[in-house]
């Protein structure tokens, strides 16, 4: 899960960490270069200013799918949060970390997080594997956009039980999170460059309602590691949205709710997005 971060000009501070590793575009990935224009950067703000950055996927002209923990309507201590999204291949940076979308230049969105997701996790200092396994399948939500997106073909959502039909799939993950330019573990090695990046990594474990990937930024095959800012990003399977990235755990484990079955698909069905 992603860290909530307050940006203040060129300086910022992490105010809440939600992952067992430093939730720090895809580390070790490659520039997207316009290949997935339906993936966008989400900016959340409150009365003070930019608060977070996540990623989401356009699935129809007025709907974006992301993680529930990316779009709470309000946060204790911060108040109401408003959201915008941009689908630029590179978002112009306004300075600091995260790199906020200039206010008013994105498309406004109304958050609809899965009501079954436990938003109290946003008040914890960390989410371990056991906690994620118990509630992670509910970590899905949508942004209903104030205006339709034109000129971009929305992503299709995978069909029922599609991942089961691909026992050893590779996922294509696309997001705007941090990238790395130096040794791992050093804060100065990570920064947000505003580029939409992507990487391919293999399935690690498949549960009834969750998918676990094995991502490694140091792998010789170039598998990237999803990072802060990538929360809510898509894992595409055969070109269709199959999983929403939610969690980064130990040993390069990454995970998210499946959209071909379980609570993830049930939520999408309730939103009229799948049969």
C-alpha cells in the first residue's frame, strides 16, 4: 500500500506509511512511451494542498479504477480530500515529492471506495502480510469523473476466472511511482520524475481473491518493483485489466485484488462495470 505524503513546495514529509517496505514509476521498469494512454496519475488534495499521488486505469469515458486506500473521501486529521487525474505520458512536475498535478489542470473525480474496505488501516503505522491478506481483496475503488475523457480508448476488464485459465501468467504493470537512480535503501536514490513507466513480472501465488507477484528491481530479466505512486495501478493480463496493485511486502512480493473473481469483481459488478 501507498504512503500518504504531504508536498509543500520543494519539501515534503511522509505522514503515514502503509507498506512493510518503503513505498517508494516502477523501479527498474521502462518508460511507457504512450503505449498505455488509459493509465493516469491521480492527485489527492485537501484544504492545505497536495496530499498523495496514486495511479488509476480508465475503464470507460467517465470511470477510473484504482485502489480504495488511494481515494478515501476524508482522512482523520486532514479533512475532506478532492481528486484529479491526468493521462499525460509525462506529468509536468511542480517541484517536491510527490510531483503534484498543477491544480485545475486534471479532470476532477468523485471517489467511490469499496465500502467493505477497512479505511481504519489508513490510521495504522504499517500493514503486514496477515492484515493485507484479511482485507486486501476489498482494496478497490473507482473515481467517477466530472467530464468524459476523449481521445483515449478505455481499458477492458478481464472476464470471469481469466487468471485461472493462465496458471503462470506474466503481468504488465503500469504506474507513475518513484524510480531509482542509486543504491537501494538510500532515500536520495528515489525520486518521482512524472513519467508513466511499466514493467513485466511473473505471478508468484494465486489465491481465491488475491494475486501475488514476484517483482524484483535487480532481476537480470528487468522485472520492475512497483513503488509509492503506483498504488491503484493496473496489472494487465493479455491486454486486459486483471489486478489492481495494492500492497508491497517483503522479499519483493507485490499483491492486489483480482478483478476476475472475488470481492474485487463483486464491487465492479455493483458499480455496473462488469456483468
